[in-house]
């Protein structure tokens, strides 16, 4: 039976890759690397660098594939994501079918496969179709949440208080609810629209890499500065990956 490894590789720093992940990469017959266009060539380059550093088996093949763009016209968010996943699933099916009957292949996932990544659900979608007989394993990785907290030298939670992990789209819709709110995938910079200037923000972009940028402070004081930094960084690199923690209140505060 074919076997697929879904491997978390951290947030861009090759030193984030765990020993378990390195062993898994060397156990695979093929590594499947996503390519997302010229604007995000650096992301593919990081994955290639990780392969060059850690794969010691000479017979491991590297297969790159292009990731289709999500089409949003005349579709709801859920509809567009579902259709997009269907397109990627067809690509995954072709990649998996290229493996020998008892072969293994690996997908290298930015951060951790369990956190705002769809590789697991897309692989499961392929498996449920029933055309291919295979199983899969998941190898955890360092998340951008961990990298953000480490760079800012903070715990994510306040003592005895809850944490919410959400997206920029949901933050804009629901507002700031929890004492500590981690916000990912914020293409609309929802933090700048939060009507709570006394909240604290801990922001970071390109975490774990040589291009890392971090800022923290009272939201009302530095939101505009972060907007400027983010726009400049995106123009400079052609892409941006950022995340932030919004926090209100203090430890031991009732």
C-alpha cells in the first residue's frame, strides 16, 4: 500500500525542522513541493533548501507541482474554497498515483499541518474517492503562533484566561472577543478596525527568517505603523506572511 507523509516544516527557518520531520523526509521515495508562482518563489526556495540540507538518501526524488489559484468570482467563500480544494485534490491524486505500489511520498507543510492548512483534508478527500489505496501519517511542526510568542518573549495566554485563534475575516466580522486572540490570514488588516485602542498587539511577519519583522505595543499607538511596515514589506518581497496576537487585560486581573 502507498503511504503519504504530511510533514510540518516550521515557519521558514530550516532549524525549525524537527528530527522526526527529517527522518520522515528520508523515509519517503518522493517529496512533493508546491510552487505558487514567481511572486512566492522564496517559499519554494525555502522548501528546496530544507530538502538539500536534510535529505541524505540519494534516491529520493523531488517533484514540484503548481498550486492553482482560488477563484472567487460569483462564489461564496466556502464555495470557492471547496472548488479550489477539488482542483488541488486532482493534482494530489496524480502525484500519489505516480508512486510505486508500496512507495511513499511526502508533502512539506508550512508551519504545522493542523493549523489553518488544508493538506490533511485534501489528502483525506483523495482517499475517500476510493480510486487509490493508500494511508497517511502526520508529522507536527513549529507553528507561526509559537514563533511569534518566541520572538516577542511572551506567553500566548493570560493566566487563567481563554485563547481564540481566528482569521482576519472573522475578526472583522465578530470583533475582539477573548482576552488573547491570535489572528492569522489577515489580508484586510482587521486589527486597524478594532475599536479597542487600549488592547495590546504583538505582530510579526516572515517569522523565523532573516527578513523577520516584529512590533508590539498599544494598538491605538502602533496600528498605523504596522500598516505602513506591512505594505512596504509586501511591495519589497511580493508576498507577506504575518500573524499577530491581540491581548486585553492583565495576568491575575478579574
